[in-house]
C-alpha cells in the first residue's frame, strides 16, 4: 500500500482517485497530527466486506470446510492440513 501526505493527496486528488480505482491499490493518507486514513475503491470495499462476512460466519465456514473435504475425496486431491486450517480457521 502506498502512502502520501494529506497535502499531496489534496493537490493530486483526481489522479489518485483514478489510480486507486483502476489499479485496485489502496492508498494511505497521513496527516500532520498523526491521524491517517485509507482510500480504496468502492468495488474493493464491497469485496472486503463480503470476505469479512464469510470469514465471520462459523456455519458458512464449516460448510466450506466440508465441501473442500468432499472435493478432495472425490478428486483424490489432498490439501495440506495447514492449508485447510488457514482457509477455514477451524
């Protein structure tokens, strides 16, 4: 993630908005007082919110874990245990 001062952000707002939305690269804007904020595209924000919803839903994550195990069984593919734990966090 790139970082820029609030003054430079203000001076280059149009170009920075274009870059953030087309490159899907968040931008951290820092202020003199130490506070900062992050600008991301609406599309990226929505994607992050959907991911958080799925990851926080235990029933859905259990269903995904069961589906992965069934897929592995049917295709004879084996996922590493640590990979499964990372995906499902169970």
